[in-house]
C-alpha cells in the first residue's frame, strides 16, 4: 500500500518548488484539465451569436459575423479553445468555413458592437453581470478589421442542398487542445466563409481563456 500525502485547495508555486499533490475535501486526488482550471479561476469565457448573420464572400475585414479581439494594452494573452459555426440557411454556393486571423499587432484597433451575451464560464460568478464578465479580450458583432485576415484553419464546408430534408444539423466545431491558438495583444480572430452564407444564416461561437502576460 502506498500512502499519498496531499493538500486541499490550490497552491501558488514557483518553478522547481516541491509540494504535496492536490486533494479534495473528501481526500480524493484532484486531476483537472487545464480548461477546468481556467474556469475555476474565472478566466474562461464563451460567446455565441443570438441571431443569424449573412457572412461576407471571402476573407474580409468588413463586418465578420463574430470576432474576438485582444486590444493593445489588455495585459493578457487570449487562448482559443473552441471555434464553432452553424449554418441554418443553405448557402447559395458551396462555402469553405475558415477560422481567420489578423496578426498585425501595430495595426489600427478593431471596432464593432460589443456583445452582451458573452459569459464567464464560471456561471453566476459574484460581481459579474452581462457586458461585464471580467474579460479583456472582447467579442464583437459586425466588426471592422484593419485589414482582411488570413485563413489559419478549416472548420467545415457549407453546401447548397435543402437543409429541411433532415431532422437536425450538427454545428461545425473545432477544439484546440490546451487553448493552443494564442491571441496576442493587437490580434483578432474571426470565422469567415469563402462565399456568402445564406441570408441571415450563419451563427458562430467561441470558447477562450485569458492569462496574465
């Protein structure tokens, strides 16, 4: 039998420090993935469109459906964990659905309408209300980017067939292990389509977290 000594609760340690393992109040060993830790600390967020939007045709700096922007001076690094797109109206022409990035850190600021539906993933956290969830990376509707972004990943493909012939459609989602897409200050992330979506037919969603730099 191996007797394992642990400590209840989080610890704040420096590199190289020896410390007991973390246990719960019922003496169970605590094994949490990194996103769960971010949520527990109130540093993870989620956002989705509340209504459908018509996307632009091709990579565009004009009115992307939903944008994440890390303002210069935020003091945090954004970490993207998930990007999702949902098409509820058939596309006029087949469309690649891209995750796109603007990476010019000295370009003009991104402008747009701040969403009111984004939420801290620690739902019900004390002291946070709609529009003030503790985030510094900002989710924007109908944003204006300083330049057209570049595609960095493919989320899926929108087709032209009648979507009413099946009982349900799944969203196109990509999860990024460890929040491996870092959004540094001055950078932006958006979901874009190679051809315009069906009228008011595209909705997007993100999960991101933030760490102090």
